[in-house]
C-alpha cells in the first residue's frame, strides 16, 4: 500500500486503490468526539448522534485510548486536520508519532471528497459486512451486504453493558470472513470495533466510514457536507 501524501484527494485514492486491489488493512478515525472521550471530558448534557459520555466512563475512555497503540504497517489512522481542529491534530500526531506515514485525515470521506467517495461506493462492485445503527437493517445501499450487524444509538452505554460479550461477538464476526470489506459506522465505538475485529483476524479490511454513509442508512442528510448545496461540499482539508 502506498504511503499517504497528506494531500486530501490523493490520500482518498490511496485508500480506495488499496481496497480495489484487495489489500487488507484497518483504518479507524479520530476527531473531537474521540478526543473528548479519551480525555474523560464530561459531555453528559450533550447528545451526539444519540450517544453520551461523562467523566465516569473511564473504562470506555481507557479502552478507546488503547486503540491508538497499534504499530502494524497495515493499521492506518485518520486524525483531525489543521484547518478544522489544530489542537486535536497536534495531540494525535504526538500520540501516533511512530505512524507518520500511515496517518491521514479523519475527514477523508467527507467535505470535498464526499462526491468521490459516494461515486466509488456506488460502483465498487463488491459486497461488504456492515456494522452500523439499527436503521441499517431497513436501508437500501448501492452495494450488496454479506451481513448487517447493529449497534445501539447510545453506543457507549450499550458497549459498557457487557464489553466481553461485545468483544466475543465482533471476534466471531471477524472470524467468519477472509479478504472481505467491513464498513463501520458507530461513533466513537467504531475505533474499538475496528481494533477488536483486526486483533481477531487481520485478513480483512476494516474501514470506519462514519457519517459518510448516513444518506443511505438514515435516508436523510445528517451532516452539512452531505447536502450538495452546502459550502462544506467544496472544503478541502489540509494538514
């Protein structure tokens, strides 16, 4: 797999070309939500896509932080960019200093890259294993799904009800397949899911796509960049 150049559109092509070539890798993505969870910031009064976090969610925070410890060459990271959140970029760059050639944009599938991502998703011609909100059961996608696995809206509380069970379920799911593509959209839980899947079986591709697939999953726009008339549609991120 080619190294990232830290050019917004070029890095997207690096990822899409690797998938098309059936190269297996993992790619979780970290931005302000993940930063806040890792640092135990109390966002209990805020509802972000249905999930909440408080300073008491220490076990989840520690688990999420541990997912930043991978050093395998095919374990990639998407992180905040300088144009959107400089302090978070600096934190994640320091935390992942050993992985500089394997770091790209957390926003890789959105903003001015979203049209290209949607075009690729609609024509990639391969089935996927999908892990997302329960709405994914009824959604129609431009790709075939081998299997659809769901998470709760409040992903942090749902995970903490029984972490061992969740790990076992994701381990079983990863073990069922080889050389397949997994798309994950589960808020800050996505990074833990990617970690667990990869740890159990590195012979698949595990991609945290986040809200980039929301127009299909939720059948509506959930973010500004999804609207063709939004200025975010022309925003090109940079490091």
